[in-house]
C-alpha cells in the first residue's frame, strides 16, 4: 500500500486527521448541547441515553422514509422531549439533577434498545459527505478529505453559539440564569423555564450526535453503537471551559486521541494498542486535575452549576 | 404550629393516648421513606403498564411472568439471588460515598480492575499453595485495587477539588482499557483463542456454592458487607463523623473532624467492596478475568443504591428485587415476544419516578409529628 502511493510515514498523521474528524463529530454536537444546558446552570448527565435514543430514532425514520435528513430531524425532536422531561423533573425541590441524569440515561438506553430491536437488520440511507480532496491523486488524501456534512454544520454551529452567548439577548439571559438564579429573578426571568428550554435544546443537539453515529459512522444501528460519547460530554464541556469553540476544539482533540490507536495499528504498531483507547480519558483527567482547585470553582464555570462546587 | 405542639399545656387526652404519642411519632417518621418509596414503585409500575398496553401486550401477563421468572420457583429464586450478589457490593460502592455527599458512578472500573488484580494475584500461587490461602489473597488483591481506584476519586475530590462524579467516570473508562490491555497482552492465556482471558483457575481453587443452594458464596459475602456497612454508618463514631461531613463539610471541619481522611477512607472502602465483587466474579463465576467482567454491575449498582436511599440494609431487598426482574428477562422474551430490553425500560422508569418522588419528602403532614395538632392525635393517625 505504501509503495503504491509513496505516502509512507505521512499515513499516520493523515489517518489521525481523518479519524479525528470522523470520531469527533458526535462529540461536537453532544458537547455543544451540554454547554448550552450547563450555561443555564443545570447539568444533564443523561445525554448518553438521549444520544443512543437519537441514534435509534434517526436510523428507524431513515429506514422508513428513505431520507436521512428526516431521520436527523426526528432525532432532534425526541432529544428535545428527553430534555424537557429532565428539565421538568429537575424543577421540583429536593430533586438531584445529577441522579436524574443517570436515571434518564438508563431509561433512554432501555427504551432505545426496546423500540430499536426491529431496526437492527434493515439498512438505512447514509448522510452525505463533501469530497474536498479532488485536487489530489492520492486515494488516502481523497478519503481523508471526504468531510461529512454534519462536521461542517457542527463547526459553524460552535462559532455561532460562541457569538450568540456573547452578543445576543438570549445568550445574556442564559448566562444570567446560569450564574445566579436570584439575579435572574430580579430581572423578571423565570430560571426554571430558561433551564427547561436550555435542557431541551441540549437534548436535541445530543440526539444529532447519535444520528451521526447511526447514519454516517459507523453507520448502522445496534445496541453497542455508542462508546460513551454522551457521558464524556460532561467532561468535555468542563475541559472546554463552557466555551462553544473550546468544545469544538476539545472534540477534535478527543477524536484525534481516539484515532491514535487505530492509526498506529495500521502502520504495524501493535504493542499497548488497547492503552491508546484510554488516551482521551487520561487526557481529560490530567487536565481536570491540573486546573481544579479545592478552594475556588473552575474559571469560567456558571455560578449556579452544582458540579463545579 | 410548632409552638403549639411544644407548649406544655394540659392535654385533654387520656394518659393512654399520651403514652402512645412517642410510639406514633417514631412510626410516622419511619413510615415516610417506606410509604413514599412504595408509592413511587406503584406509580412507576403504572407508567410501565401504560407503556406495555401501548405496545399491545398485557401488563398483567407481564407481571405474572416477572414473578414466575424471578421468584416463582426455588430454581428462579436461586437465579435471582445469584444475580443480586454482585449488585449488593456495587451498590455499597455508591451508597457509602453518598452518605458523605459524594456521587460516585464509576464502580464498574473498580469491579473490572478488582477482577484483574485477583486473577493476577492467583497466577503465581495456583498449584503450589492451598486454595484456603489463595482465595483470601485474591480477595485482598481485588479489594486493594478497587479501593485504590475509587479512593483516588475521593482523594482528587478533597485535595484537588476535582468533581468526583466525573473523575470516577473517567477512571472507569481508563480501567476498562487497562483490563483489555492486560487480558489481551501481559496476562493473556495463550490457550484462550476466541475470548482473551487470563489462565483459568483450577476447579478446586474456585469459590464454591453456599451449602444446599445453587448460589455462590458471593451472596453471603455481599449480605455481610451490607450489614457491616450499616453498623459502620449507624453505630460507630467513624460513621457518625461521616454523616456530619455529608450534611455540612464546613461544620464538620470547624468541629475538627478529619474530613479529608473520612472522604478518602469511605471512598476507598466503597471501592474495595466493588473490587471484591470483581474478585467473586472471577473466583466463583468466570474462573478467569476476561471482558465479561464489564457486565454493567457497577452501573446497575447505582440504581440499587439510589432506590435503597443509600441505606446499606435496604440495599439487600432492593438488590434481590432487581436481580429477580433481571432474571425474568429471558422468560418475558420467550413467552411474550418482547425484547430483552423490557426489563431495562422497567428499571429506567422506576429509577426516574423514584427520584422524582424525593420531592415529596416532608410534604405530608401525616409523617411529620411536628405539624400534628393535639386534638387530632386521638383519632387520626394513619
């Protein structure tokens, strides 16, 4: 293979680059969704269930309608419903948002496996990708630059959200509610309603991440479709300091770290192959340890967020 | 209202009713968690029944099958108890830190690494040393490994301010990668072809069954662990200090309690129970460490602990109930043509509804003796 193309050792960074884009896309959506929810001062640990349910819905609707984009829209709708349930339950006193997240995760996974059983066999149409590598004769470069549409949408969305948090009225409302429920009430805002909507939007974005898994890469529906992307979202958002562009870059980094193992294996490095799977988690933990402090909350953290105290 | 209660006025009640009052107050306070939990379970079952009706099946048939599959015969009871055994230990891994106000969700990591450590500790000893020594060595290895793994989350929490929920979750993923590394690499038995495993334990080195039952000793170990944990929390000064720190860290520190050591100690103890669950899985069920260790016991344990409201004694019936629900999954699949995920839907529904019902604590006057009016005492108590 190497002789044919003369790409040699450059295959490793190229494989990591292509892998980073492929693996990072679900992380981008799920972490952008979680960043919106957490900016409103609430944490949704149940996005793993939302993501898997979104993957199932998108696949099922795409099979039935033969349209992958209809699948993505349906997934967004179910994700919003999951978010609304989470947000509605959390507004009651004495209810712990972290525990509800774990419960909603189990509920979402169970329901997705239950309803998704008939869709393991059928084949759904995939989401399209854009070939940006046409200028090159090398097939590796062409396939590496075959960028999926959702990745591009995710990149644009992260910039748009970053701008919206800073410059729009909605962004300001979200940040005020996230920093202080009392300040929000003084402004005449209802924190519970804002958080309800923020959790619903977060859920619908997480479901898009799931739709990517079932409709693009790996591009099939089964019960092992997610490898914990939804759970990692919480860590990713902390890692990105609640900044949407940070979420995008962190997701790319995660994708690259996750693609490191397979890329090295493809050039014959097999020692410690399984340890590379731990790379993104070790990286997150190291950064959390390095930047946390027992005496102050994390820089950039929304003041009303329970998990950084 | 409370002033009225506390004012020592002359009561129109008979001496009989007045002597009953402390008993009724005690009963009312104890009845609250039981009544709210039962109400929540009924509400959850009702919601689940609606779901089953919507998919076109009979909930009555389903619950009958669930009973038959979980507790209908001696065989199914033993099956349920076997499934409950690891949940007892993994639920403790959540419940003990929860008494200190910590949410640990990475018990799965302690289970898999506890299993790997136990298998690794047995390797050089098998054949030359008696099983009576090897099994305790395995248990200790599993407990130390699990204790270190979850204790690290507690340590990072207290001394570095890292959120323990996230840290324990990350550590669980790292643990599974480490397990795969060891069973595919350094510890792999070359004879295990399709399913990479460590070298199998000879049958005389396996942890056997409880006499008269087809259930391994893991069940007895789990029950003892729950009872010991309950005594530790409720009846020792260590447990009392932990409950204070769980209520208010600042107050505990002002009182001079060693909060850091309490947090690290409790998380390490919790992790050692989960590590023990991994050792039992290796020594009593699998016979070697392999990928089956990551069967999700750590995650179901979270559900058990929350349903038991982090009370170690309540964990025992809850784990057996969930073991029974789990055991009936196959029967429901065969007889009713429902997917095996049916039990997951039920578990998820119960979990959500029970947490939602936390909001009802303190809302009912009947469970709150401080709000009782004096004249009402004689008649309306239940």
